[in-house]
């Protein structure tokens, strides 16, 4: 599938809309604060699938949304199921 990339802008906007800080999400995902901060700033272009899943579960959106496979943060793209 073309165009699957981690979208730091979507992570940042979704967290902001829910009032979640990097420290809170880091705690929920057991990832470091610095790692989350770097993701939000677009300084970590290669993100493991496991970490994307941890983040998506913690902030309440789909992996597909964070990886540009769906524009709806609550629904999976049928092509990725």
C-alpha cells in the first residue's frame, strides 16, 4: 500500500484535542517522554509498528489514522484489515 507513513501532525493534533501531554502519553505507553516529544516534532521518521500500536491504543485512535491509511481516526481502512 502506497503512502503509509507515520503522521506526526496527526499524533500532535489528536493529543492536543484530548488535552494529553507527551508526559501523560509516555506514561500510558511506557515510552520515554523524549521519544514522544521527538515523534510529535517529526524528528523520528522511523517508528516501529509496536510503538505506533501502543500510541494509538493510549490516545484512542486507530493505527491506520496515525499511518495515513485512513482519514477517520476511529475507523480502519478496509484495505489494511
